[in-house]
């Protein structure tokens, strides 16, 4: 059975606690929007599409628990700043604020669309993959609630015999690659090897990486995109080594209000996530540490953008506008 990061049962939205994976499968109940917002903020659930679905159900919980919808919306909007899917989902929930049945229908629709779009993303993405693939962070079912974006394409590419092997970046400092992508690929039976993030250049230099595919938290209309910290360095490495580089995303991860990636808000997380591993210090006590959780990759480093409407090629502003059905 496919992994799922959440389920809705008896008026409770249950989150699989991703902080404890792969060592323990524990479920956290959310019975209010405040609890859903806390689950997002504390990374019980993470990944752009998955936090969008959680926010949508958070608004359903607001009805059920009697919270003020404007206050619930505000709390959810403040939970994490970078992935636009959160704001996209809350925007879709707003017209249904006074109506529980309509809210539930809309939240379920947002979740169902994640599944549909990711089936298409996986199909289109598989076509650009071959041989040895490198990926970063976690973009599988745990990050989305569906098939996965970049990881969906990788699994489909393997099923088709196009992908032979996957290099999994551990993704410091939060280790989404080591803890979650490795766990998902193991369950999917795809041959893969874990590497630390600083090994990518070495492997590329030896000709052992044929293509890089990864996720997206927010893409501006010119194709610049925010994704997990470390994505930009992979894009630069691919450019240097002549390796194709693809972000994969549902079109709901595009923010058409942003002309370029410069205005994407980048989340700063606790320095303790850098100075400690699972609560164990790895630096002198009190030593300062920086923790930008995402970086922005400029569009000119992208080979193609994998979406549910196909793979888009430059000029990206025109291709993205056409895919979204808006004026360039
Ligand atoms: O901080 P996270 O774990 O929420 O970051 C997740 C990522 O950066 C993913 O690559 C992105 O959300 C795409 S998920 C399909």
C-alpha cells in the first residue's frame, strides 16, 4: 500500500509524524486549525503539496471545533512562509468559510487533485529520465499525499526501465533525503544509494550522474524557483558538468504574482537544527549557526520544468503563462 502522510477520520485529521521516520510510524491527531498549523510549523507534516492539503483540512477542523475562520486562516498562513501551495489551498477554502459541507468537499477536491496531477507529472517526468538519477530532499508520497512529484517520476522511470539507480542526497540539515526519500525508495524497491550533499560534484565529475530531478516549493512566473537548501548548488554543478536539471511541480506551485524568484520569502529555521543532530550537539555549545531552509535557483540553470501539462522548455515565462492560461 502507498504511504500517506495523513488521513481524515471521525472529524480528526491524523498526521503521520515525519519527525520520527524512518524509525517509528506514529500518528498525531489534529482536531482544530490551531493543531493543524502547529503540525505544519513543527514539521510533523512537510512538503509543499502535503502542507497545502493539511491547511485545507485545517479549515474544515476550524468549523468542527468552532474556531473563528478568519483567525484559523491567519494561523495557518503563518505556519510556514515559502511553499505557495499552503496559500493556494487557503485561497480555495475561503469562499466556503461559512459552510462545513462545502469546505469538506473542497478540501477533498484539493487532495484528489494532488493525486491526479502527480500521476501526470510522474508520466511526463519519467520520459526525461535515464540511467543514474540524483535527487534532493523528499518529493514522494510523504511530501504530497499523492504519488509524489520528482520521486513519482523516478519510480515511474524505474518501472519503465529508464532509470537504473538513484543517488539520494541526505539533505542537511533536516535529513529529508536520508530519513524519508531513502525510506520511500526502499519501500518502492528502487535501487538507490545515500550520499552526503557534498558528494554530488565528485560523482558528476566521474560521469556517474545522468540527470537531476527534484521538487519545488514556489516558482515565479519566469521559472526561478525556491526549493530545499542545496538545490541551487546542484543546479550550478549540473550547468558546469552539462547534466540536465529538472524541477518537477504541480502548476499550483507556481506563484503568478511573482515576476522573479527574488521576492520568494525564504524560511529561516532554528539554528539548533544545524548545531544538533537528533538532539545531540555537533558543534561547541552556543556557537552561532545559520539555517535558511530554502534557496532560489535562477531559471537559466533549468533544462525543463516537469508539470502535469507536460515538460515546459524556455522561454519559461511564456510556457508557464500558457500552461496557467494567463497573459505573459
Ligand atoms: O522543508 P520541507 O521538508 O517542507 O521541504 C520540502 C521540499 O523542499 C520539497 O522538495 C518540496 O516541498 C517539493 S515536495 C513535492
